[in-house]
């Protein structure tokens, strides 16, 4: 990469239309330079490790907690029962019994640290070689590389081979042409993610109790299902190490090609046409052998549990851009640049998948040998046509005016509203060039900016056909009595011919200046973005035969400030120190929703977890507000409660005021919008040494840590975070007032979505530290090198945070 430029204000982004709706990042790749052949080789090797582990119970702590959970349920449900009653005297299938070995031989059980079993120190290495050069007519650059990364989770890895070619040539006085080719091929053993019930590796490692061995004495994988059966049928957790052996193999091939031709038509007038294509092909092979225990089932499993998937996904995107560029000057005071053109873009996605189950053995894994086979295929495409124009005017290099307009037509929208029109304008004034500033020496390059523009968004979770009434297969019964089932088709979604662009109006003001003889540089920006016609699904009357429809219904505002300051702190011949700091503030507010303004609730996989409502930020966390734990009988009797609540259960706020805790008491319990984000970078040089340190952070955001619903559920069957050591045990041992009692059959909405799972997501991360040494020029010359540098670098070295999970850079997990 030669350079990276970020365009955030509306005027700069508007010319890119819907592709610039969230800002624009301009990446310029390296090109060849006129001169001798230049060979550059870059390599590094390193080690990766997990930055932190979750703090969980050891074997003895787990056994104590588990017995307490089962005893609590037994004593509270069975009249006259005592925690000292033998397991043989307790009723079965009611979660009253824990595994007998917890009494007979607890010290003989393993003390497995499942995180240690799946995490490892993983090597990574990278090699890049490039050749570049050229003359006054033709410049070229060729490069190739190899990247090899072992995953920090066992049985995961990634390899990539890449190649690039970039050639530009001036064929004659008026014609210039070029081509830029980039490709890579990768192979990956991908981590199985998600819940342990779907073979997730990390979540299984966190959930499996320490008393379960990785391997049994006979070499088969250990399984918590053994203990689940002994514990009245509680669901077992899959073996994390076994899950990591499930084949989840991906190969990806990608080719990007861009070609251009530029013609000098007249003085200052050029025509440029560019055509590019991007082809991505992904193949997946997945196989689950019978050696891997299933959720609640002990291996080896019957053949029906063997399953496999073979899929191919291909995406083809092509883009043609055609522009006329005109540049001229009028005397010594005026300068004008203008661009006009049109673009055409199309994207086609194809998917084919075959799956099978009941394989004869674990060796032959092709879908064709499976007894049960299914297949699916899908195809989706979209296209867009755009027209654009932009004018830049400069007067005396003090006053700047830019105006642009772009029209985008998208196939995703209804036939009545396919086109969106996005104008913009910006003004800039270099006040430091005015005569009245000439005698003010302490400030330089003072510049004031203002811009206003409109951008559009045509992306939505409804896919490429949200405006169309789609047809799906369906069945209908004809005739009386049993009748006969006839296959057919029916409309499955509502057509909306007026579905149109989501629009964002943005106003920006900016200020730039330098002080202290250009040693300190300041930049300040204010922005106000109003997004209207939000693309959202709206509930529709059941009489229509549908549940929801896509409409343009909402408004949302984002407003904030961004500040940056950089400084050449020290500039000496042998020592330099450069420093920069930036900070951003943003306020988000929903202004309108739907025809009636009703809140929109979102399901996070465990019921409603988020709510969006007028006057609040988008996507607030939604649930019960915990105010403590019922400490004793009087506390329980004198406060609102859910019908099954007992002493030691979670106490929630009665939001509705009806003296009963139920779904009407759910409220906003937090959000993931930070108060501000910031970054701090320092770089030093001393003789031939250089050092850089990059920090960045976020303050005020919250995280809905839903995974803790499993790791603090206190049901006695799966591993728990060490925070449960502070649980309520009795009136005399009330714990920390947050963690409820252990109970194998939870009561009182203890594990409902609530503020109990909301954590402070603020963090400060040491993102990068690099120490380098540049070989002296005379030594490099002796070994036939133009330059050589060695360096030691560390990425994501440490994160300062109160968040209990692995990484605070998530909104909810």
C-alpha cells in the first residue's frame, strides 16, 4: 500500500454515492518508479497468544458448588428433605441428584483446565517479494507473497498465497493505459464457533466442568454427558477438544482486475475509462466424525450422527467507470477542475450446497456415500447505474468551492423509486493567506471548512429483493376428508413499489491551524448527520396474510465532534520525537419510527435483548433491572417478586409499579454507544533506531455479556466463572448481593436478560509497539543493498479493561 486517505465529510463522500454512505477509504497501491530495477523483500515471524483467559472454578470449587445447587433444589421441593440425605434416597429425574463420585472419590477426578487444552502459542510467518522499475514511458511493479498462521485455538490454521502485477504505460502523446491485477489463494481450517450444542469450541471449553477428562482411559474423548445422565438428565456439554477435530475446511480464490485507458482530448481535457472485475470463489468441506461426542450423547456415536457438508459460493462483481476530467487556470488567480461521468456496476452471487448424514465410516467423507442426502442452491444479483458531476474552484489559493451531484439507480428498490439524487457543496477559506494575518507569526495555515451533502444507502438485511413480492413453494389440501396434498407456490412477501433510498443529510464544519513554527498541528471538526427514510421492517395486520413488510419509516441523528493534535516535539539531527492524539464524541438519537412510532424489539437468540425507541440511541439493551438479591424472608415478603422467586433469588426493579415482576418490567438497561473514542501515537528515532507506540481506546460503552447467562447460571451441571464464589448461600453468607443462590432448577427469572449481564466495555489497548534498526547506508552498500531494516513488533499487547470477557471490542456476546 502506497497511501491511505479517509474521507468523512459529506461533500468529499457524496461523489461516491451509496458506496460512500459510511465514509470513503481511498487506498493507493504501490506503483513502479522510473529508474533501475528495485527489489524489495520483507519478512517477519512471530508468536501469537490469547491475551487473557476467563477466570473459572477449579475442581474442588466446582464440586462444592454443584452439590449445593442440587441440594438446594432437593430441599426446597421435597417435604422434610435434608441436604445430608443420601443420593439413593432421593427421587429420580427431578434434578435432585448429583454424580455419586462427587461424594465417593472427588479427589480422584481430573482437574481439567479446558482453556489450556484448546489455546496454544501459535507461530505466524510472512514473506513478501516485490520487483519494480521502469522508464519515462512504462512503469511496472510485480509482487508475490506467502502467509502462514497457526491459530491460537488447536487444529486451526490459515495459509495464503498472493500475487500482484501493476503496469502503466504511455503509448503516445495522448494515450495512457494501465492494468492492476491482484489475486490470492487461501486454505483455512476454520474454528467452529457458536454454542457448544452446535459444536462451538471456545464456548464448550468455558462450559465443560473441570471434572471431565479430555480423554477417557480407552483413548476416546471424555464427555460431560456421562455426568449429565447421572444428574437426572441435565443436558451435557460437548468436548471442546473433540469439537476442534471436526473438519471445517475452506479454500478461497480471489482475482481482482482493473484496466484503464486515459486519453488527452484537448488542453486540460481528459477522458478516462476503467473496467474492473472481482471474482471470489469459496469452497467449504465440513465433516463431523462419530468420535466426537454430541450434545448429551457419548461417543462413539452411531453412524446417523456422522454428517458432512460440501458447498461452493461464488461472487462476481464488475464495475465500469467513465469520466471526463477538465482542469484549467484563468490567469494567476483562478483555477478550475471539473469531472463528469457515469458508472455501471453489477453483482452476481451463486451458492450450491450438498449435505449428508449417516455415513458408513469416518474415512470416506464424500457426500455421495451418505444414506441421507439433501441439497440447496441459491442465486442473487443486484445492479446499479450512476451519473456524476463535480466542480472544484480555487481563487488565489485562499478560497475554495466544491459542488457535486450524483444520481444512483439501484435494482434493489421499487419500480417507482429506483433513483436517488445526492448533491453536495463545500467551502474552504485559508485565512492565514489574508493580509491581516501576515503579522501574526504564532499561527500558520489557518483554514476554515464547511460542507453539506446528501448520501444514500441501498443495503438492507432483506437482501436484494425486498421491494418485490417473492414466491415460495407451498402445499394445499384439495378435496374433502383426508383430501390430497398438492404442491404449488404462493407469495411470501409484500411488494412495495415505493421502497426507496435511505438518505443521510450531513453538515460539517472544520478548523485547521499550526502553531509554534509548525511544531503543533490542530484539527477540529463538527458533524451533524440526519438519516431519514430508514429501511426497516414494519409489522403489518395479520389480515394481509403477512407479518412484516419493508418500508422507509424512520429518522435518526448522529452528531459529534472530532479533534486531533499532532506535534514535532523534538527535531534534532540524531533524535526526533513525533506525537499525535485524536478524540471523537458522538451522540446518537432515534427521531422517528414507523407509522405509530412503536418501539422495535430485536431478538438476540434468547428472547428480546435490544430495543430501539424514539428519543433514545439505536439498539439499547433491553431487559430487567437488577437491584439486588432477596436476602431473607422479610426481604422477599416486602418487595415485588415473580411467582417462583425464593430467598436467594435475583431481585428486580418493579418498573410498571404493579407489585409483580413480569415482562412489563423490562426496560432499557444499557447501550453500546461510547461516550468517546481516542487514540495516541508516539514515534521516536535515535541515530539508526526507531520506536513507535500506538494506543487506542473507548470510554463509556457497555457490553451485554449474554454468555454469562450460561457461566453464571448456578445450575450445577456446567463450568462457572469464579464470580459465583460470591453467590448467596444463606442469610449469614449473603455474597456480594448480585450473584443469586445455586439451584439446579432455577427459579425467580434468575437467568433472564437483565442488567446483571451488562458490563462496562471501556478499554485502553496497547495496539502496537515496534522497535526497529536501519542498517547504516555504508554497510548496506557493501552487501549490495540500498537499505535494510530489522524490527521487533508486538500487536495487541495488553488491554486495560474491567470487562470479564476475552475482548471488549464487541457490542454483545
